[in-house]
């Protein structure tokens, strides 16, 4: 039997936790980078495997702290938080989360998509089908905060982060978007901020720490990125110019921010919709002030009535749905470089450059050793100058031409890029990057890798691998 089913007993004693070294989705502040060295170049199911553990499916990425690894998963319709040993991959404990609803979800999403976050001792997890939970080192439940149900037919995917005494979670959805800060010790709500100007989104927040002012939360969302006060959740600034349905995490470097958004319509020159009042007067046959599917008068409206125009999925297109559709059609895919430090609308004053070609759908950008890396479906890898947005190099990753959901990570002078099909390309990090190896994990990969000294962890659909050269 797999370890998940057999290693259920708690360890006899629980060692003290160390400071978390890869505490959340994409590691420290979501950067995707580490100071670790001695990482393997070549690995696979039979090479440089320090250990492997069979797990139930889930898209969450590993969080590492002390001698522990935290993940979430779903097995037989039940939601699990799993704690494993970093030494040998054995399961130390697992806890089932309540699940009183089954949310609508895109087939490429998963009920265990959001990644855990740890403060170095406790772990915090979010499930869209329940809310937030916290567990102690031995797996005891510390608190729970029910949230939802959520109005997001794609399913929830944003991961919580821990900043100081707060657990922060963004809950962007088709209607009723908000962000919440929870006291990490008590589970009490410290503040809750409505994000009604944002619709469906999946991005995890990051933190900007100005030298002479309080920390800010950086939160990408539909059409714009915003900065919020960590203290009280107040919105401080925003910059428009990214597309609908933002999935990636924004990254910061000194006083610069890099953020991108991509949607399926963001590259096309789309039809501009006429004013709602004008078309209502002409095409509202039953005079009820909205359009049914039978009243759809545009070819695009007939083809995509329920999947695109009927945003709230109530069977009708009203003025709100119409305006949402207009905004999505007008938005363009872009990677923005934004100079931080202002207040209010920074769209005109602080966007340093824009890049619009070969952008990822889901994977976040990677900034490593003064180079920006992007990976797009089809295995298109682009390196950019973070100061100007100029392309250093663009090319395809041989043997890894599929789709990409995992974000790239980097350490030890290497960049690791994993495709859905489980092809992991290892690059020499440089403006003129070069491929060092292409490794086949033999299984689908949706989760982002985690890094520690001498080791890199990859979660496939059925397995958690720990790779290293055994030093």
C-alpha cells in the first residue's frame, strides 16, 4: 500500500521547527528563487532519487519548514492536509478538512489547488470548498474559518500567505471579490477589504517592503494590479493595463514590480460592443430590460452566450454582464514593469515598460540574477532585460513543447521549468540561457517545485519526488 495509506501514526516525538526556508507557494515572498547550491541537473524516476512518496492528486505546491513538508490533496472526495518528513518522505500526519459543498470547477483546476503556507511552526491551508484552517506541528487543529461559497465557475486557486501576525488570502470571484487578513494565532478576522472592482482571479499576493514606510500587499487582479496596506487593508495605489483572469504572482525587486496577465482574447483585435442602451432598444424583443439566449443578436453572442456574455450565469445578459464583456474584449495581454512608491492611479506615471508577446497563461515570471524569464505553452522560453523589457533570447525548449502550469524556479545558477507532461528542462541561468538537460518525470505536473540545499522537490499527479545527488 502507498505510504499515504500506511504511514498514519504520528512520530513519537516532534522535533522543534526551524525557520521556514520555502514557506509558501514559490518560496520566500513567491520569488521562486533560493540561495541553495549543489542542485541536480539530471534526474528522473530512476536517477538521483533520494526518495519518492505516492500521494493522492492535488495541484498544491510543497511548503518546507524544518524537517517537514506540507501539501494538500483530495482522495475519495475528501480534502486532506498532509505533513511529510523531509528526510525520507514518510507521512507524519494527515488531517481531513470539512467539505460541505462541491464547487463548480474548470477541469484543469483542482479542489486542492491552493498551496499551504507555514510560519516555521504551524501550517495554514485554504480549500475553496470550506475555507481556511490551521494545524500545529503535531497536526492538532488550531482554528478554522469557514469562507464562501464562492462565485467562481473556474474554481478557487489563490494561496494564503503569512506576513507577521496575519494570514492573508485573496478571494477574487465573478461577484463579491474580497481580501481578508486573519490573526495567525487566534483565527480572528483582523480586517476584510472588498475588491468589487475586480472579478474572477487566481493570483496569490506578495509583499513590498519600502525602506521608509510600512509593508504593502501587492495584489494582481482583473485588468489591474493594486497595492494595499498590510495594517488595515486600505487600497493605496493601482495601475491598469493587464488582462482578465490573472493567475500569476507579481514579483518585486527593490522599487520595481513585474506583473502580467493573460486571457484567451487578450491578443486579438476584438469587436467593440455598442452601448447597452442602444442595443437594448433594438433587440430586447420581450421588453424585460435584458437579453435571453434566444435574443442574442451578435454571432459572437450566440456562440458564447453562457461561457462569456452571461457573466453571472443566471441565463440572461443584463447591463452588468454587457459591461463586463466589453471590458474583457478591450483588455490586452501584457507584462508590466512598474516603479513602486506612488499613491493613487499609477497607470500613466509609473509604468516603465510593457511587453506583450509570448506571454504565459498561468506561470509567474521569474526574476533571477538580473534576468526575467517567461515560459509559454509550446515550450517558448523568453529572457528579458528587467530594466528595459528588451528580449535577450527567445526559443523553444527541445523535447518539452507542451502546456505549462507550474511556475519556473531557480537556484545554484540554474532555472527549472516543468511542463504539464512532466518534462523538466534545466537551464543555465544567463541572458543567453542554454539547456543543460531535459528530464522526464513520466507523469503530469501542475505544481511548482520547491528547493532546499542540495535538493529539489517535484510533485506529479501521483508522486512527490525528492531529487538530489546524494551528497
